[in-house]
C-alpha cells in the first residue's frame, strides 16, 4: 500500500534560498501539494526560472510570493515575514535553506573575514528569522526546518568556517526546539551530504566552476551509494518533516547523505 503524500493545502511556506538547488525543488514540491509558497533569493534570472517552473506545475500566481535580498540583511528578514503576512495572512512552515560556503571576494576560505561573513548568513540570519516567525508559527502550530550539512558533523579542513556554522546550526536546533515546543512549534534539521547543485561552484571564478563540479561528482562517488544525491531527494525529506506526518518529531537531525557519515570502508581483500 502506497503512503499518501501529505497535503499542504491552505498552508503557507517560506523557503529561503529557493531560487535554485534544494530550495527550488522544495518550493516546487510543496507548491504542487497545495501550499502557498514564498520564494526567496538574490539572482533575478534564477527567481524568474523558479516562478516559471511553479506555474508550469500548475501553481497559480495567487499562491506565489517572491522576496528578494541578501538573507543576512535584517530588512530582508523583516520583508519575508511582513510580506508573507500581508499576502497570505499566516505562516505555517519556515524552511531556512539560504547559506554560503565562503565569500567569493576572499580567496582564503578559512580567514576570519570569511568566518564573520558566513556566520551572518548561516547562523545569525536563521536565529533572527526564527524569532520573527515564532509568534506567527505559534498561532498555526507550525514548524521550522533548518537546512544544515553533514559538514557540521565531520571535519572539513578546506571549509572550516562553513563546518563551524553548520555545527552551530545543529546544536542551536537541539536547544531552541525545547523552547519553541512550549508554544507548540516544532523545529528540526535536515542535513544533506553530497548533493549535485551549484552551491559550491557559484561562489567560484568562472574558470573554476567546471573543475569544482567535477570534484563534487568524484566526492559523491566515494559514499556507499556511489553517487551524489539529487536536490529532489532532499526536498522529499524536507516535505515529510515539515508535514503533519512528522508531528512527533522535534529537535532532530535528519540526514540524507547516501551513507557519507558511515565513513569509508577499508577492504580486507589481499
């Protein structure tokens, strides 16, 4: 017997960083399941592509809101909540997907300036946006999904600030979920492994993008399932944990990584 897909009819979902990759797949999936979707990003052409894809899937313009701006800016965070309430009147789910791995203007990925920038995007913006959303989520008994990374659970020598911020996001979720539960609001983490998106490559110089993508495919081939994941595979887990089907799950870290965290196996064959 097939499990019935959870409906999001009448629900309003905000997805930050949803102009491409995992975020885009998430708004497409939830839009198809009936949600009002708030699309957020900075790249105009990518936002237009996402809106076009939503309409192609039968999501009418009346159920789509676009908010633009850097997520680390408080005015963008304010706009996400205020414009959502103005158009849809409620917030049911907040999915914090926007993130950066490093600042493209600083070639030293592990510099203190990179740390400051990444912290603002990956941690502080999530913290403040969740606080802004909380009173509205309390009214709808809604929930929050913070998108982290397995990089927060294993050492990442080439992206130390990124790994630090994702570890911080994991522990923030475990801690804040206790407080948010007092108002009937669930909070969880979805932690992807090697997923085939432009997340790393888009921060690189044009001549390096292809090389980064090739490295990523190789990286994916090293996990037990022998391939990188697809954004849609992460979106499916996000949809589950943000639905009523996951009503007893809070403060959890749900991993979708092809077995990456299992570690590499050592062969005993001669």
